């Protein structure tokens, strides 16, 4: 059956009373496994007493419902028969014979039950029809000359459908009195016999107002409601005061005083709790990312010296790619800050950046941390756990101190880099991931690999785009800028006024070698602000004595002489920063030319000479 035929049959079924409340999408699911059969005149479709396992819908033709010579009636196009065979194993109560060439759709019980179980829209529609039919049993009895026993059997069958539902089903009248519930509803309401009680009493005020407004809007003639999903989550308060959050649907049947409503509710407490956790973590991540971003305009990296300006340039170059990056630098130089800058400037910045310190996790646990494990994979693995690589899927993973990773685990990391896949501990399932890898180390990994302490092939895979973060002692005047920024932060945090760095203070800072780099500088300044008196910091007493005699000659940015190529490079970068800040607006009051104090024509000429082109 092609798509057009599928749509046509589903549209036809929507006009059949048994499926009148079922959505088009659910009817198309039903049509995927239907059989069409044709019977000639006087062919028997089924006999009374036969075992039923299917219902039939007449596509064309006419059939007779009879018991031997006694005729109960005739059915034509759009009518259906044998419905009860979908939900029980009882024998047929009448015979069906074709009065003329007749084509029927045959719906088998297993397919129907599968849809009732897995398609909530289909189940809702069928339940709605069954409940509606419950009120029409008297007329059905007259038209089919059915006995009282047959009516009772029909009720039992309908109740079986309702009572077997996992969702709570509550039927109430126009005065909001409950007239029917299933066991799931009784559990939700914490009441074994809620019949004739006002259904609104089981909801909080806002939820009760919502349901009442939906019902009244329909009673007063609003054709849009109900028969719809509840627009908001509703809170149910049971008889024993247990509160639960639920989503659901409301449907209407009948007219005037004979109007009834059916609520179908599903508990979503666990799902909402999971969503709240995800939202909290997402907001926390965004907050931390924003804090890093706002430290300076360069991803939190204070850089005026040429050595760090080069690092920033490399960050901009590699960020837009998925290339693996190896960051090398001494402890405390800010390798993680560089990794965060690459992630932030990349197209993956809306996905997670997952960090793991390979040197801080015991060797016997790091494989589980990176790749996850299944329950029972090792002693103490009482539950399955996702690894960092799976958490970083579509994002970035930062492997800090990669040189400390155990040799036996390195082939597995190599496989992730090459193939983008891995097997969790204790699992035979291969997991595919899309992860950008950034690694960092304070070691000379190349020399380390030559000594047999690190896989050489892994080193070359990691070293696709190397970035070397210079030590603080080699960054010239940056030390003074960083120190002043940290002083400002801690003085604001501790609510203490600290005098700006004087020339003598800067000289003291420049003489020290700073083996712990920025991290050491931060720790010393925090201690300095705490003990400062009257805004003055005793730097001589705080900074350790260097093992070398005499001051370290560190060339400040203002004293360094730059080459012609360096000046061209700096001018290019300066113009680029101005253009990015103005979103590539050149002229006008807030244009890049005004910021650079140049004529727009002059700036355009410089851009052409320096080969500066706006990215597409």
C-alpha cells in the first residue's frame, strides 16, 4: 500500500463510527497492517459459533447479519462488524453473509492490541468510542435484538479495556460528579470509591480552574474545546494528601444535560525532575561560561605581550575547525583557559565542554571515567555509568595532563580519535561519538614517547595543532596587567581598598621567576589582599626570594622594539579587533574607522593592503 492509498484508507476509516475519535496519524498506523478481502454474493464471511479473531469494515457492497433464516439486519459501506473479537476469544453470536460482491478491510486482534498498547492516541480514540457506545447500549440492544446478558458482556469487555490501562481514566458528568474510574485513577486519587464525588476536589486551585474553564467553554458553545490535550500540567491531590503532577487529555460526549467528560491523566513526576536537573545544570554551565567570558574581551586571557598575542591568534585559527589540539605549558600557565577559549569560539560552544584530569584519577578508575561501564563490569560497579566521552558527545573533551594517562589505556583513546568509537567496560556494544579533543600537558610528550612512557602514534594524533602557552616570566609586562586584575577582583570580593601597583611594586613582581606561573601569582595576591593594611601590600615580604641573584631582565611591552613584520601583524590584528567589535561596520559614528581614528577611505585601503576580508 503506497502513501496515497494509505492516506485514503485512513481518511475512509475516520468516517467509520468505531474509529471516529481516532487521529489521522494513528489510523495510518492501523492501515500499515490491514488485509483487504472480497466476497461474492452469498459467500459466508463467518458463521455463528465460529472463533473470532478479527473485525471487519465494509469498503464496498452489502452484508446480511443473521442466525440461519432469522435476519437481524443489513450492513453497507462504512459499517463494521465483529468488533468484540478484538478483545475476547468468544464465539461469533451471528453469521455474516455477502448480499452482493463485497470488499472488506480485515483488522486482526494482535495488530489492534499492539496499537492499543503502544499508540496512546489510538487508545484514547478507541476508549472514547467505547465509552460513548456504553451510553448507546440500549439502542444497540433494540436494533440487534440483543439480550440483557449480551449487554452485560459488552460492559465487561469495555471495562477490561479501561481497567487494563496504565493511565488514570476518570469520567464525570456536567456537574463534575465522578461516574467512572479505573484502578489507575483510584490509585492516583488515593480513593477506593470516588464515585459521585466532585472531580475538582482532587486538584489544586489552579488545576481545578483550568478543568472547569475547559468544560464551561464547551458548554457555552466554544467549538474549540475540549477534546484536546490539557494546555498545562495539572496537580492532583489525593485523599491522603499525596500530590502528583500529571499531563493529560479531556474529551466530551453527549449533549445538554446528558454531557459527559473523560480525563486521561499520566504521572510525569520523574520526567519533570529530570528536566529540572538538566535545566539547572544548563543554567549553571551558562553562568560559568559567561563569567569566564566577561573577565576580559579575550576569553578571560589577559594578553598584551607578543607571546600571548600569538596564542590568541592560534586560538582564533583553530577554533572554527574540529582539529585535535595539544596545549603545552608549565603548571599554572592557564592551559585550561586556552582550552575553554577554543571551545567557546568554536561552533560547538552550545554543547558541553567536559574536563578530566588524567593525573588526578587512579589508574584503575580512569578507563571507567572516560568510557563508562556496565553494571557488574568490576567489583563495586553496582550500576551502569556513562563515561566522559559520551557526556561530551557533539561537544568538546579536555584531557588535562594527558602525559599521565596509563600506557595500557592509550590504544583505546587512539581508537576514539581515529574511529570516533569505543566500548564501555563490561559491554560488547560499540558506541559512536562526535567529540572534539583538546589535550594539555606540562611534559615534552615527544621526548616522553621516545623514552617509552607514551605511545608515539598517539602523540602524533594529538599533536595535530600544537599551542605552547609561555610561562609567566616570559610574558613581559603581562605580569603587571594580570596582577592588577587579580588585585581588583580580590579587593572587591573582600571589600578592601588596595592602591594600584606602583613602579617599585612592578619591579618586585618582575624580578621573581614565578615557577608556579599565574596560579602562584593568584595565590600570593589573595594572601596579599587579606593582610594588606591601609591599601598597601608588603610585596617584599610576600614574594619568595629567587634562587638567582639580581633582577630578572624582563622586557616590558612598552620597551620592546618590534620588527617591521611584527608591526604589520599587530596592525592587522588591531584592525580586526575593531571590525569585530563593530560587526564589520566601517564608517559612521560607531564604525571601526571612528574607533581607530581613521578616515573610512584610509581604513578601507589598509584592509585591502593587509588582505583583511570579512568572513562569509
